[in-house]
C-alpha cells in the first residue's frame, strides 16, 4: 500500500467544473489516485466483497434452514416426543409403543400423534437387482397430521384405523423416478418388499422425505398396546392443541410419566418423556452450530467493515496535506467532498459487485461441498434481501469513512492544515480513530480464533475417544433376511453360517463376522439376574445392552480379549448357552471378582419378530470378557453389555464386518458371497468402519472447518489492519524518524519501536477478544465435546497465532522505519 504523500502533488488543484463534466473529471482523478495506491484498492474491494459475500451466504443458509417454517400445516404446533432416563444417562431415546398409546391419549395438549419404527427393507422387482430402501412402518395418520398429501394417489386412508393388516405403501418422488422410472400407472401397482406384496397407494411430492430422508412409507400392521413398555424402538410426532403450548405438553407428560413409573416400576421407573419443537428436533446439532456460524460471520462482516474503515482513515490522513494544498489553490469545499465521495462510491460499487458474486459462489459451493446431510439445505438460495443488507453495510462503511475525513479536512483552513501544529492535531485524531478500529478488529478476530481453537480441541477429543476397535482395514455392510424362505430361525442361522464361510474363503479376507449392532450403535436394553443372587425387586432390575455376534466378529474388529475365550463355531443351538460380557459389565456387577463361569438368568427369549433366543430361558454362562466397545454415540457413557452367539440368538437383520488390506476386494468378497447364497438380497450401507467413525464426527468437523476458515480470514483482516495502521504511522513520522537517525539512533531501535506499537495494540485487542469469547461461551458450549470454553490450550493457541500474525504484519513497516533516508525525511519536516 503506497502512502507516500509526495504523490499528492500530482493531483489537480482547480475546481474541474460542475455537473456531469465535473463528475467525469472526478472519476478520472479517482482512477489516477487508485493507480497510485493499487494495494489499498485491491484490499478494500476484496475485504468488502468477502465480508458481504460470506455474511450473505451464511445468513441465507441460516434463514432457509433455521428460520423459515417447515412446509407443513401449522408447523409451530408440531413436536417430536422422545423418552429420557437421566439415571442411565440416556437423553434422547426412542419411545415405548405402549407408552406412546398413553401419551397420545393426552387430548388436553395433543390433538393427534403418529408413531413409526424403522424396518430394513429390500425391494426386489422382477428383472432388476434388489435394492435396500430407507423405510418406516408408520401409523396411517402421519401424513394427515403433518398436513401433506401425495401428488399421485390417495395415500393412506384418511380417518382410518391407527394400524391395519392392509399391505399398502406410499413412495417418494425420488424412488418413483429412480427405481420405477416415473411409471404413470404406479398407483395400484404391487411391489415386492421383503418378500411380501404391497400395493402402492400414493407418490409423495418432490422433496418430501420425512423423517430422515425416507423413500418408502409402509402402513403399520400391529397393535402398539400389545407390545412391551420396556421396549424403546419407536419414534413419534404429535400436534399440539391450538390452545396448548409446549410447556403445557411438558407438564402433562411429566405428570403422566411419573404416574407410569409408580404403576410400572420394572419398565418405567426413571423414564420420562419430553416434547421438542419439530424443527429443533430435525436440526439437532445443526441448530446451535448454525447460531455459532451466524455469530462468526457477523464478526467477520464487522471486521471487514472496520478494516476498510481503518484503511480509508489512514489514506485520508495521508491525503490531508494534499487537500489543504488543493484548497489553497482554489478548490472549493464542495469540490473536495465530491472528489472523496466519487472515490468512495467507486470502492463501494466494486465491493458490491464482488460481494454479490461471492455470495452466489459461496452458497452454491457450500451446498455442493457439504459432506453431511443438513436438513433443508437443498432449499437454500441467495437471499437478496440479506445480500442487500450486507452490501449496504459494507458500502455504507466505505462511503462513511471515505467522506467524513474529507468533511473534516475541508473544514480546516488551508494555512492551519499546512503548518506543523495543524498537521499534528489532524494526525493525532486520525491516530486515535485508527488505533481504536485496529483494537476492535483484533478483538473480533480473537473471538473467532478462540471459538475455532475450541472446536479443534473438541473434534480432536472426539476423534481420539477410544472405541474399543481398530477401524482401519474393516469393511461393513448390512443384510436383511425376509420372506417365506426365512420364517424359520434355523434357516436364518444357516444363511449367515453359509455366507460367512464363503466370505472367509475369498482372497484377502483376514477375518469376518456378523453383529446385529456395530460400534457406535446401541443394542437392545434388557433386564437380567445373576444366578446365586436374589432376584432384584421390581423397579430395581439390572439392565444391560444385549448384542448378538458371530465367531470371527471380535477378531474382525480386533477387540481386546481380557479373559476367557471368544465364540467358536461350536457355540450353536445345540451347544452350551454361553455369553461374553464387556469390561464395564464385569466391573459393575462383579467388582473384585472373576465373572468367568458365572451364569445370567432372566434374559430375553426374543426381540419381537427381529430376533429369537433359540435356547429359551435357560441360564447362560459367561465364557469371556472383552474390552469395552463404544456401543452408543460418541459422548455417551460406556454401558454394560453382553454378547450372545448369533448361532444361539439369531437376528434377521445383521451387519457384516470383514477385515483385510484391500477395501475394494473386501467389498467384492461380501457381495459375491451374499449373491451366491441368496441372489434376491441386497447389501445395505456399504462403507468402511473408518468412514462410519468419520460420519459420527462429521457435523462437528464441518463446523470446525468452516469456523477455522472464518478465523483465518478475520485474523488476516486484522493483520492487514495492523499493517495499514503501522505503514501510515511510519509515513507520518518520517520527519521524526529522520531526525532521530541524524542524532545517532540505530535503525534497529526504530524498527523495534514500530513493532512494539503494533504488538501492543494486538495484545490489547487479544485480551478483549478472550473476554468476549468467554462471555459468549454459552452458545459455543452446546457444540463442544469434553471441552470447556476456558480450555487453556485453545485460548493460548489462539492468542499465539494472532500475535504471530501481528509480528508478521509489523515486519514491513518496521523495515521501512529502519530504512528512512535522513535527508529525504528531513525535507518533510
């Protein structure tokens, strides 16, 4: 950025006319001025464009995703219902179907409620490869409750029974186009889902996939009240009465769940239900994350405006002598102000164009590059009202800080401006303004940097949280068995036994096994007793996660065997009933004891139609203890878990885990083995275990990346502000620096003086920024994992980065100060 005041002597001194002739003359002068300081012009335009573009992009995303109402009838009345158990650290659990029946009966607060569960569904149409489809089996009132209707067909019968044996289905517009090729006669057509025939009664409108990107809705076929209160596997949405509030619903649910806990202590003690506004529930982690981004981009816009203000004030200070000379040569005050106004308008116009292009590019880029599924993101477009606001803010900054200095200078008498005292007074005022702006810039940049550093620490802890498995070189997928061929559980066990044998025979397979729940997935929670101990009192039952795994599964996951043995092919329906428990189970229920050979009783004989204990209620002997595997989302505490042999407790839907050095070969091995065993089956969700772990941390990693980008930009803008201020100060002090050099001062001393000035401003701004970040920490805490807002490594790291940027920004001004030519500098005194 050139700030040499000698360039000002080339400026025209006379009035230059009025009307369009004068404006054209001003434009020519402005272009010449910009050519003399191209770095300032480029920085100002890019800063304005970046601030306005980024702000508009994030504001548009927040507006479309978070602030716009859901496209359902009276969306403010819709709530999701989840069950919680604070004693077991379960904040958001699916609901029990029997409990749901009681919740739905609270007609003082709910006008209606729908419920569903998520079966694994294979579509197998003649002449096509089978595919896995994301499906829910739902009560018939879901669509009417939301206030949505199909684009084709009647959909589920309006006002019909809550459940029915009718095998009818509704499909999404996406499935209709991709799988059924937009068949105009799709309504009334029969499809094969899991070996059963279903009749399509509707095609939903484009974009409707509630809940969670669903493509197939099946009619609920069983009575919820005939299930168990202890089984938590359904989800629900309810509609509030027009006169009820969500607080009313909380109170009613609290009173009901308290009563149910007393009446059914074995299944309901400690459990409660909470309603959540449907939009908040759909957004989940993204709600606080978007508010964090909104705050960050607001700080970025402020920083950009302050940066431009600082640059323009510095430039105005340098040009004060030029303005005084032009006034002395006859230029009117209006002429001087008009000249500065034209220059500011040019900058504002260029910044507006850059901001508009930046907003469009950033919005499209954000949608295309986002690696995770953010609800409603596809609805985002550039909000032109928000763009107008952001651009007006940035352009207004350029105009304000371009014209105001001209008004101040033009009001000063030329003789006063040309003498030393007048120049000193003007410089002092400009210095004070610029110091304030730079400190504010640094404080804002520090706030974003601290937030970014905290997220980096949070994600680092999430990524390094022990999961109990070695995820590298493991491929996972899922298989769903259904239809007449697998109505007998012996056939289910036989299929998986045959498929696993074929997988293990494939080249490159080191180990292979199956499990009904993979790591990071919670198993079914059941009660049990320990043989030799008195049965627990009602309401005090011991509970444990139960899983079903095959021999080879722990080897494929490289789980640690702490004692005993793992499952073998002999642990089948004709063998001894055996179990493996995790370390937490052994520590909690057998403290200081050896759990091997102890027996558990009262275990489940079946999990509905999904799985069956082939050995009944016989006691199961513990034969092994494995290290804890994270069988819940990251962040939830480790729970006691038991593992059945899948040969003794088979499930129709199982996940396959295969270890080997070649991921592509492993995928092909699983696909080949399953096709050879049953060609009508489709593989679902094929991915590596590392991909599953990355997906579990994708949301905070995405926020970390975006916030880090904002932090880098705001830090850069702050460094530019420091650089601009120090360059201006060096230019203003050329005479003083020349005198000091002439009197014997060392150049290194002058360089150190300039550096100390810059670092002092940055240090003050950093301290203010740290204080602001702590004050705003409540919002950030909602998206952090095991990281406090005062994390010393994050705070100190952010401060060090900012100070390093400041030192870098100080380098060139300090070098310029040390190289002032005494004779040249003395001419300006």
